[in-house]
C-alpha cells in the first residue's frame, strides 16, 4: 500500500477534477499546493484556486497547468481512464480517487468507500498507466495531517 503522506509530500501542483465539497480544493490551497481545478464540461473550464490574504479565491485561467504532480478526482470510475491519462500527460505520478460514499453506499462528502470490484477496477485503470493509485483516507484529512 502506498503511503498517502509520501505522495502528498512529493507533490507541489494538484489537478482537481470535481470534488464533493469546497473543503478539498481549499485544503490543498491552504497547505501551499498550487491547485488547478477543472470546473465544468467546457474545454476552457479551468480555474486556479489560490490564497488572497486569508481567503481562497478562484480565478479562471482557461487551461490546465503545464505540469501536475497529483490528480485528485471525485468522478465515476468510468471516467477515470481519461482523467488519469491527462494527469500522466502532465507528469503526475499519482491519482487519488474519492467516491464520496460511506460504507453503506450513502453520500458522504468525506466518504472513501468503494465496492471491492469498483476499487479493483479503478486501481487497474490507474496502475496500467504507470501511476500510483490512492482512494483513502479522505484527502483533506491527509493534507491537514502533513503539518
């Protein structure tokens, strides 16, 4: 199993593709990560989230970063191949998938549960591209634990 702290410790730029709550991108920003977010279906729906004093502000940049170290996504496993390929093309070494589900399959913004067959399929997609796969713990908690 890969150590989430090691993955986060090696990352400087994070590509975020959807999230269950603003806690995810905001926590990356507050921890000092350059945080780029794909925030919609259009090809130019790219935003940078950054600190302005104590506030996290969002600015449209219209393009993904030139480089990313980590991809975080809260999208269905069926979309994971394209997301992971894009991350790999940007130099990412890892993909962190969050389901947003609790152990009973209900919605939970901090939830990381996946049925075992879905987890195995997601891991296979990511690892086939030569990337590290993570899906737990809740990423914002792991980032906050770095301090």
